[in-house]
């Protein structure tokens, strides 16, 4: 039995509150304004998922809601 993955819930919550534009907004701010290479969304999700599920494979782009 797999444990709850906190990173998936946080990503879904951000998606709901930002009306689906969370990744676009954070990428714009991090990359275009602050000059980082990425927004860090994938890294945050992986870190949170590994807190509760040690067997998480780390593939954050593989989960599709629809």
C-alpha cells in the first residue's frame, strides 16, 4: 500500500488557487525576472513526495490528471 504523496496534493492545491496558471506564473517569475534556470516546482514536488513515500520514483512529469 502506498502512502499519501504530499507533493501531489500541494501541486493540486496550487493548481486550484492559481486557476491553472501556477506553473506559468512561477516560471515567469523565477526564470524571466529572477534569472534562475527553473522555477523549482519539480524539485519541490519530488522532495515533498519523498517525505511520505520513500519508494517515489522522482518522475514528476509523469502524473496526468486527465
